[in-house]
């Protein structure tokens, strides 16, 4: 029996838990508040995609076959093959049955429907994929065939990472969702509610809290809350998470509280603690709330009367993943691109380096809301402490830092702390493509286990980047992505089209920039998003300044995405297919020689971007001179040193040879004995294990006490060799 049951409703990710409930449970642990958490989505998926689940599914559809499409009829006809293979395939995707890869790749195991038709175009890509990845991709297509069957024949709202999403997408009125909730439960609902009922009986909570991150989780949260109200009227029900934080800030419709007792906004730690006191502590002296909607006298009111401030990041505890089915998540590969697959392949522990965004200026972003505007970094030592705790708890050493934009200085300190503790971890995060990401910083990040970064290139136009207040240029992005790529870190770019005042010419030029970046090999992955105007962004709050006209409705329920008219009158929708098709090809290393016109079925203007714009940008070299305050770090080990004499024209010099062994190959340098003895001392000073900061200025001062021109030595060939093998200036 627990006081609180934390639930992520269907559906988010197949491969890893959405982290909100783990964050909340970690906080509740610090308060000794008993809680149980569940990812209802993965539990429903596991019920559905099992032998019994598919047997029930095909029995349900058996009487409807006359109305089936040719594809659905084929899947129904192959039902025995699907039922026979489903559990073996799911186990393989859970990492438990890896030898099945050979059978999957043989083509003799999996029944194939329409999703496999794309294989003719993709066979070339498998040359760069290992057998396990190829098998994962084929198994993913197999599951997607079954998903198509479910959508056509059983439940049109089904999706692996969302459910009934259209009902939650900026529904200014609650009417449509409310009406849908009066209908009979859907096929997926029945599975969902059965799993929920079993968990309620097991946990017997007093308070159930649904964390709803996206529109695709909203309907299921309401359906589950409806079920609880009907069958467990003594349980109080609350909602929080990303969706209410952005969409329900103007909530007025009292019908919402037929389902929920409380809806909280923004950081959930203090609101949920106060709800616990209200619901579970009968001796509470007074009832106070933090950023909470509730119903009083049939009216929706907003209570924010607790004087207690929100908890600092140092106080919220370490995310706790206990209770979740960590060994049963399903890794899938939808696209044969190693960077793109990070979102769907592998089990990632989620952490946050900093609350909010250190930049906080982008005009399309919700910078007026606390989750963006309240910037609070976590100390590097605390972060790495949490990493070690989570490794011990989950057995997983992969981390996805889910920051809005991870701060470069903090990334540097986290990397140094990981290296000092000699941890073997794998991590990736979201960044801004700013000039702080030098070659040496990227090398340090890679040495600590960073394998990938994602960041917003957005419109790939300097005029529009300035209008967005992104704080970067296309040229700068090219140089930063080169630094990452050459360090062995993959790069994903978020791309945008249809920004206010964006012209057709700028869209075409943006695509040309993207083409050149992929052709140059400095981008590995990307995704085009069409601009959406949100209520809490600078564009949404001051649309007239950006040349757009909002089409406003009365807001009683959700308010985030705002429909608008762009004064340019351009229909940006028509670019969607061509932009995404071209990008898909570029991500797989083909199509660079196609004319941009070939991607579109309507006339577009020629690009105005020079064909060598990106290659010219990449010719820029970073300054050779280190700043006096730059920290000098040596990532390598201490070398073996040998003194020998060098003779030339009757003269002799004592020289010192250093032999280094790195992970791949040995290398050596030769310097004078005086310089060598100084270097031997310096290797200890600047070793990554030394917490004391040693700067370029300190090295220069120490060198010139006994020796001559420091710059002459610093830029000598032996020192350049060291810089190529782990002597970094940060």
C-alpha cells in the first residue's frame, strides 16, 4: 500500500521510460513519502503484442474482413505467423534473444506486409548496419505492419508513441474530448483499464497523479481518471506534466473536474508534496496549494497560496527508476541512421544538467514560462553523483541529458568529473551551436563518453536566425558541427520552415544550406518541423511584431498552438513533403547531386547560395594562441622517457625521447633535455585527474623562470603532436 501512484499514461516511448515520474519519485524519497510509479504505456504494449494479445486481436477482427484493405486482409491471413513469432520478436527487441537476428535477417521468420515495401529502396543502407541493427529495423517494420492493422481494423487512434493525439492538440474547447469520453471504451482502452485496475488493487493509493507530457497522452489520462472516479471514488486524482504546463494555463471549463480533482502547473515537486499533505495527512493544520487548479463551488479556481518557495535542484534528489519494467522496454530502429536511432534504440537514464535555458531568447520558444526562464544549473559533482547512483540502481550506464540547451561550461565540468572518477558512460544531450564548442572542448566531451548532440539550426538563414534571436549564424553552426564531427560526436539538427516572414527563396536557400552541411559530412541527422506559434512565445505574445495575424478562439480548455495567417500569404505546407524527402536521402548519404527542384512537384526558384558556401566556412581555423585564462588538460598517460645524446658537426646535445601509448597506436616526440624535464613535471600538473586548475598563463610563467621563449616551444612540432593526442586548451 502506497500513498501515491504516479502514472505516465499511454503512449510515449517504446525504448525507455519518460523521466517525469522517476524525477518525482526521487524527490518524494527525500520526504519519506511512499509512492509507486508505472509506465502504463509500455505495460499496455506488452499486453497487446503478446501471443494472447494478438490472438484476441485477430478474433476481434475476424468478422470484419470483407471491409479490409488488401494489406489488412494479408495480415489477417497471416495471423498464425504473427501469433507464433510475436513473443520471440519482442524478446529480441528487449535485448534478450540476440541470436534471433540471424533468423530475422534470413527472411524466413517474419511475415511481411506493406511496410516491407520500402526495403527495395533501403537495401543499400544495410551495408553500413550490423546484423543486429538490420534485424532491429526489420522487426520494427513487422511491428509497424501490426500497428497499421490495428489503426485500420480496431482503433484508429492507436500509435506507438501517442494515442488519440488529435483530441489533445490545442483543443481550445473541451467539447470534442468530453464527447469522446462519453463513448464506449475503445479496444486499447479496455487493455489499458484492465492493467490500471490490477495496479490500483495492488498499490491501493490515496492519490493518483498522472504526468501528461504530450497531447498524445491526454486522452488516456482522462479515460483512466474517468475509470478511477467511477470505480474508486475515494481516490483523489491529479494531473501535471508538460501538457498542462503549456496548454492548460487558461483552464476555465468545470467539466474537466469531473475527471480530476487537481491540475498542477510547472515544477511538480512542491505542488505534489502539498497535494499529499491535503489528501493523505488528516491532521494537516491548513490546506495550501502551489500553482494548482481545482473546483470550488462549481467554479474553476487557481490556488497559489503557499508561501513556500520551489525546491532548488540540489534538493530534489536523484531520479528513482524503481517499479518500472526496465528490462522490458523495446528498442526499435525506424531509420537506418545511427544518430536518428538514438531516440528509439537503447535504454537511456534521463538527467538534467540545468533547469531552464541559459540562453532564453529564441522568439519561437516558451521563454515566458518557468520551465524555460528559470535557469538553475546543477553542480557537476552532484550530477556525476546522481549518475553513479542511477547506474547502481538501473544497471545502465547510458544517459540522455534532457536539457533545453546544456551549458557548455557545465558540460566541460561534467566531462572532467566523469574522467576523474574513471567512469565508463555513454551520454548525449541538446545544445546551442555556439562558438564555445571549440575543437578541444569537443575532444574532451568525446573522451568522457559523449557520443552525440542535437541542436537547433532552425531556418538556416542568417536573416531569420537574427529575427529568431538564435545568437548564431549558419557559418558558425558549420564550424561547430565540424568540431563535433571530427571529434567523433554525431550531430542532429532541428530544422524549421514557415517562420513568420520567411519567403519561398529563403526556404529554398535553407534547404541548400542543409544539403551542403550533409554533403560536407558535418551533420549526420536532422528533422524538419513546420513553425508553430505558441501562446507563451514572443511571437505568440506580440504577433504584430512578426507579421502574423492570430486567429483566436475563446479559451476554456487548452491554449498553446495558435492558428495564424502569415502576411506573406505563402502556403508553407506544400514544402513539407519535398523537405522531408530530401532530408531522408541526405541522412543516408545520397541525393546530393539532385537539383533541389527534383524534390518538389511545383516550381521553386533557384538557390542564391554559393555552391561552396559551407566548404568555405569550414576553412576557418580556430586561433592558435590560447587565452591566458585557458585551462590546460592532458588526457593521456605519463610517457616513458629516455635520455640520449645527439651529435652534429662536433657538437653534442642531450635530448629526451617520450614514448606514449594511447588506445590505438603508440607515438613519440623528441625534445631537448631541458624541455623534456619541464614536460615531465607538467604532465603531473595538467593531468585530467588533478582537480587544480592550471592555466596557459601559469605554464608560461613557470616555463620562462628557467627557459626561454615559451610561445616558440608551445608551437613547436613536438607540442603540436601532443595537442593532436590529448593536450587540450579549454
